[in-house]
């Protein structure tokens, strides 16, 4: 599988990482603890004479014992008794869910659990979105893949309390026809596809006026002047042209100019007609190269590899990325009255949203109500309330209820992004001898990333303000503490790689960042899986066999055994095709994935098959688990192969989905097998929202290396499209069919 256009170094890499594999029989033999079998090009060769005794991970991985999900479960438990679960006269249970349903299926999973606990059919359960309830404190933030984890231990008490309140006797025994464990489609799926389900922009709030914005020519730029305000005000239907004021109590209010009109079409036309002089923003003059240089400079020298060892040194780069949901940033706010305000929006942290907006408007927290609307995707970015801030200010200035919707171009350029990252890795290996197998002595992974904005805290004003101290500092002490805590309680290693360290070095650049789905985990774990393949090659081991030797935990080993057999690891592949393998652990879940990749056109590689095994402990809804795996695979394809923002002169250049190329249906493999592992460990339900991204991402990268002979280092791997950018600070013309 050598590429005739590859460099000598690339060809050497290709030979070192040629598709060595285990036959199905060899894999089963390995699982029975007989000597490791290695293979090349799918042909079994003689077994090795010794098996490595991996050096234990040192220091031990704290994520095995405590992760960010535990912190969210524990802080939320303080007020779980205040969650509203009622029974009406028809015996229907209705739960006001203090989490955002954003398409992940948590409402369906909790409804299934309630149905079993109450011994009623699923048709007798409703799960709605709770308004902001400040009395819940830390118990109304959606994140960390822990919604089901948080509610599983307390739902029995909530159901019992609801029955007591309704005058019903306690229940005993198990349900006659359990729902949990069955394949159930999302309860709102039909309403979504038929248009019955209402999202923020579907709401008919009386008096709400359509509003759109023009945002600056650089990230966090300023408005110097609006040069034709009077002319735009005279355009059909235009009601107001307002500069968005600065300020913001916890986080800054996004800058720009808002146009309110009778219709969104009129607002869009008027926005495009605006002549605005922009001032430079916080990232003026920055581009991908200058940002990467700052990130590289933030990583201190790593410890040298000991004499006599083999050192693997590698650097990896990840571009800025945006969450890319179908629903753009939007919000409806009524701030027309002096003594109260009302919010409608999809929000992952509604309590602090209402509290912060109250402070922004000069109101008491009790004077702001907030209605949580199901969201068409959020993936972390709605942990913040940026469009609510804008809509609140424009409503207050105009005296109208503001129904704000971002244009797609500004949604891509100016909303919150996953920060760009540079990773440096050094692994020290003991070479194999005739008498001893090779081993891994140490593994260092240093990660520099533009600082992650974590000032939402735990979803209420106290922890949010704590993350904002001291004020007027790009990287506050509070925010740094939150970011390091999130990193240390989320980024794990599944391997016994001896003395190991993963360290994060945030860089204080003023970008709009957020915990976009697996913000640190997916890049960090993808890099580790790439290096694991390269370690295996240097030690002369098959990638699956190597992992079976060096994995720490039996549950992830079981996933790998299952997936290697199901995917026929090591089967012959045509030139330009290859298999890749990776494993992952996160949020108490474990997974393994093998992909098949077509790299005949190495600038446009395509995933053709995915086999994935996942252990989530207690399985509430197998269909929901599979759907989350499909979503994780799609996101992995995007981030590894296709997707990244190109920053030039302080602004992402992409302004549409023709330019920011996310995974489409044509990019998704037709052959996908999701194996939901049985709960043999009798574990509680684990996390699912983010955990299905990293194993597919690592497997895709490793398949790329094996198919092309090129070490994957800079993501995305495929060539990105050439396009003419929309001019900075402008909106594109309407699309023509």
C-alpha cells in the first residue's frame, strides 16, 4: 500500500504501520491469554515468545474514581427533591425536566424510567422543559454527559413522592411489562419531522418583532459609526436600527448593529444595506499561523527520554471548530417594562441566564422569568446566553419584544467555538530484545489551547461570578481553575503507559470559546490513539494485540475483543483502503471502534464502514444509544477529515455550510454496526452525550495512516474547499436556487 508520491519518511512510516492484523481465530486465542499473534497484510505469522508486562499508569488516573459528571451529579442532588413531577386526575405523570432536550433523547430515556418505576405505560408519561428555577441552584445545567446519571438514583424517590402527593399508595415489585431496555424511538420524533414541535423561532409571542444583526469585521470588533442609519430606517418595514451596547455582567454582550422590522426578510435586507465603519476587535491581525505560534510557545520543554530508550516525538494541530447546529442562535426577550423581563430560548444554563440578564438590565433576579425551549442542537455552545443578552438590550432600547435570529454567516463567524489546539507528545519505549518484549516507560502529552470560557460555572450566578474574577482579565483566575478542573476530571487514559502526564496550558487570547462537545477530550484522546498505533509499530506489534496488552480495564478490553471479531480485523483490503482501530473511556462509558477508510484520493478520504462496540452500563434505550453513536461518528468524520475554521485578519473566513464543510449524508458510511454491550458488570447508567466521538476519531486517523503511509498530524486531513469569502463585517446575498 505504498504511495508513489510519498516522501521517504512517509514510506518508512507506511512500512512500520503496514496493516498488521490478527485473524479471527488469533484474536480469540489471544483473549484466552495464549501468546500474542502478529500478522502482516492479513497473513498470520508465528506467535511472539513473550508478552509485555505493562508498567502501571503512574500516577493513577483520577477519572477512574471521580469525573466531572460526578461533580454535576453531586451538586445537583442537593435540590433534586424540588424537581417537579406531578400526577393528574387521569394518572398521567408529568415531569418538568431541568435539563435542555437538544436532540440527545434524555426526555425519552427519563420517561421510560418513570414509566417502569410507576408501573404505567409510556403513554402515561410526559416530560416537558422546566422554566428556570433558581431554587434548584446547581441542578439546572445541561452538560458533562450526565443527565441520565444524575436522575437514575433519585427517580424512585421522585415517583414515590409524586404518588404520595396524589394520594396514591406506594408501589412494590417490578413492572409487568418493563420499558427500560426496549428499543423506543424518541417520543418527539414524529412532532419534529411533521413540524408540530415548536422551537424558539416557531413561537408566536404577542408583539414580538423580527430582528437580525450585522456583526463586526473581526471577532469582538466594535462599531465606530453607522453611516446610513436614516436611509435604512426609511426602508420598508424597518422599525429600528440600534447599535448593540457594550457591557455585560458575567460575560460581554456581543457587539454589532441590530435591525428590527416587521418581517425577517425586511430585517435581512436592511442589515445588508447598512454602511458601518468597524473598529478592530480582540483578535485583530491574528490568523491560523500566528495563533499556532502562540500555542506552541506556551508549551514548556518536555522531559527528555531516558538514554537507551526509543523516543516517539510528535506534534498535532487542531483548527478552530464551530458546533454547526441546524438552529442558529436565537432568542425572544420582552424587556419593554421597567419592572420585569421575560425570556424564551434554548438554554443549557437558564438560571444564570436569567440572573445575569437581570443584572445587565438593572432588575432584581426575581423580576426576570426564563422559559426553556427545546433546542435544535446545542453541543455546549448554549451554556452561554449571548443572543439573549442582545435581544434583551434591543428590546429595552426599542420598546418592542425582540425576536432575534442570527444570520448563518454570523452564526458561524461570531458565535462560540471550540478553541484551536496544539498537542506535543513524547513517549519513551524500551525496545524489544530476543528475551524480552518491548514496553512503554513514559507518556507525556502537553496541550496548548486558546483559553476555554467556563464562566457559566455550575449554572448559577455565584459560581459564574466566581469564574469571572478578577474582572477585566482575559484569563481570570476563576476561569483558569474551572478549565483545569474540567480537564483533569474529563481527560483520561485507558492505557498502562508507565509514568504519564497530560497537561493543559491555556493561552489567554480573547476568542469566543465554549465547551463544544468533548472540547478537550476528543482531540486529546485521538492524539493518544494515533501515538498508540505508532508505539505498536515501533514495538513490532499488531495494533489490536498491543491494545489488549496495555489496556488497563476489562470493560474496554471486552469492547475491543467484540469489535475486532465483528469487523474481521486484519482482513485483506484493496490498495488505498485500510482499517483503523481505537478505544476510548469517558463518563463511565467504554468503547472501541474499527473503521474502514477509502483513501484512493487522499485529499478526499471517505469512511466506508464503521463497527463500534460501546458499554454504557445499564442500557435505558438501545435505540437512543445507537443514535448517539451515529451522531458521534458523524462528528468524528467532520473533525478528523473535513471540518475546521480558517482564521484570517481576526475573523473566520467561512460564512456558510458550503464553506464550512460538516458531515453530510453522502459522507456517512452505509455500513454501520453498533454493538451495545450487555451490562455484565451490573453498573448504573453511564454518560452517552459525548462519549461516542473519540474512538471513531482515533480509528479514522489510524486508518488514514495505514492507507496512505502519512502520519496524521494536522486536522482536518482532507483538503478544504476553495471559496471566495463573504467580505468581513457583511452578510452574503440571498441564496439563489
